[in-house]
């Protein structure tokens, strides 16, 4: 079984990729939560509380919200 590496054991390229991926994920989630908070419930497909949870799921959640969760204004 392969040992899980800690962040400090990664080479610089993998550290950079991890930091960039995390930054993109957090930016997407923040933008989606901001949009969800400001958008009227009538402009959201389904319940806002459920979408808030979906947005927390990796990259898939915010992208899913932006593609399918919002109704046109």
C-alpha cells in the first residue's frame, strides 16, 4: 500500500498545482454562494438550501449550480 504524502513532501510543481486547484475551487464556490444568496428563490431551480450544499461539493457543485441551478433573470 502506497504511503500518503504530506504537502511538504510534494515537489514544487505539485505544490503549485495543489494551491492553484484549491484557489480555483474556493473562488468558484464563493461566486456560486454569493450568486445564490443574492438571487431570489423564484429564480433558482429547487430549494436554495439544497443548492448551498451542492455548491460545497468539489468543482462539480459550483459548476452544476451555474449550469442547471439558476433560471434566467
